[in-house]
């Protein structure tokens, strides 16, 4: 086995989310699997996956981001059709039920407009996930931030950088997990980023037999 040198690792893995990289190391994403990156941006979390033979799809609400990720696909994975990357709303995904073995959603859910919008996005991510599949999501929450946030509405908070974000709390995530009949593949993991925000990783498995 050829081990890549440390100097080549950035070109191989790019700026991939470390917690997503952990899922790859645990073999929960592998060659030939169908993966949707919901809110793919310019492709930082799928750059490696495209090169590794994963059937990657991506959606984003930004025209510029989709154009960029299509160019990345042409360069790194010509076998991965550029029409796999499309402009779409996460709350209304243009895919049939159970389309993907893995669904990724990193640094997106805290942009929900309100609780209903947040739940709609989670339900859509779950709908397009195959039975037995994994939903990997990472987003800002209130966990670990007691007394550090300026509330701007129900579950809405004025963030230090100026934007208003929707921040779910742990109780909401536990309730949603139960309503989805999901199994947690990892315990909730939350990282405090200075005194500005917390980022929570939520990794769920869909039941092999899912009753809608």
C-alpha cells in the first residue's frame, strides 16, 4: 500500500469537515455509494469523495456555488456528471424518496427562517435517504451557549458576526430523532468556537424499514 506523504494530504482531502472525515475513516462512506451533499457550496466536503469513486450529487441555493462545483467535478471526476449538481431548495428537494445511501448537510441548517422551515429541511433530508442510510449534519445550536446568546425571536439569535441564525436546542434534536425513528450513530458532539457559537454534529441512521 502506498501511503501519501503529509505534503500531499491537503491536495487530496482539501478543506473537508474533520467530523465528516471521521465518518469516512469509519467506513460509513465508501466507493460506489450514492451521496447527496445538501448545501454543497463550492464542494469542500465532496472534493475527496468525487476522486474516491463515490457517486456524488449536490444541491445549493447559490448559482455561483453550483457553477464552481461543476467546474470542480469536470477537473477531478469527469466520470461524475456535472448535472449531478443543481440549484435547489433543501426544503423541497427534487429527488424521489430513498434516492441516496448517504445525505450530508454541513453548516446549513442554522440558516432556517424559523422552526417550521428547520423541520421541513430535516424532513426532506430524511425523505431522500435510503432505509439503513446515514444522515450526517453539522450546524450551530444553543448547546453549551447558555447566557452567551442574544435572542432575536423564537429559536432565533443575533450572532456576533451580524446575522440572525436559527439555533435548535438539544431537546428539539432529541424530539426530532424520536419522530424520525432514527438511531444515533454518534453521540451529539458540540464544539464551542470561541465565545461566538457552538457547532453540533448530528449523525443518524434511518431504520432499514421506514414507515412514513
